[in-house]
C-alpha cells in the first residue's frame, strides 16, 4: 500500500512539473535574466546576441534598454542556430583541459624515476706496483693473486654493507604502532 501511495505521489509531482514547464512567451517587458531563465540561454550569450555592453543591468527590462520584441526574437533565433557550436566548444575546452592535465601528470610521473638516480660509480683504479724487485714469474703470479683477493674482498664487503641496509629493520610492535590498548593494559593490577 505504501508503495502505491509513493508511486502516485511521484507521478503527480512529475505531471505537475511538466504542466508548469510550459514556455512563457518572451517579450521586451521582461529583463535579460528572466528571458535567459525562460529560454534557457546563458545570460552572457543573451547580452552578446542583443549587442549590449557587458556591464549592462541584467534586471532591467529590454524596453528600458531601447530594444523591442523583434530584437529579442532575432537574438533567440541566433542562439538556436549557434547552440550546437556553443555546446561543442564547451565540451572541447573541458575535455582538452582534462586531457592536458592528464598528460602533464603522466609526464611528471615519468620524470620521477630520474630524481633519485644515483650517479655512475667511479671506476676503480688498481694501484700500479713497480716490478723492479720481481725477478721470477712465480712472484708475479703471487702478486696478481694477492691483488685479486684484496679486490674481491672489497667487493664482498661493499655488497654486505648494501645488504645490511636493506635487510636490517628496527623491531616494531604492531600493537604500539596502531595505538591499540589490549585488555590487560587497561587494568593496572594486571601489569607486570
């Protein structure tokens, strides 16, 4: 029963809005604001098509502005002719603004990867040893083995330092981080 009453009320409201939405005749005794509301034309467009100054009083009747019904009909017909172009212009400007801002955001996001880019590491220079005191081939092999071992040890230490930075974390209690108080902390007698 309630649904039927609600449906009847909606239908009556809809029918009344259709009946009251009849077009009122436009005449020169009306103000620009009234004409634009009744004809659903933007006020600035009405001022433009009536060839008036931008600072004109929109509440003054057209007869006070030295305009007649013919001027009004002409302005309304010009608007009706250019209505489609007007709305297309609004859509193009709106969509252009949206897509331009999306393009700008995408460009900025693409450039973020360059912000924290580390510089290329300097190439390591191997110290040059003089071979004046070395007399045999075996001593050269021993020196090369020692230098290689030191170089590899330096690389290993550096890699371990990098791993320590990424794997080491401070211990964190999720209860403290969320500011949640467990039930045993509410009663002070239960605390240890």
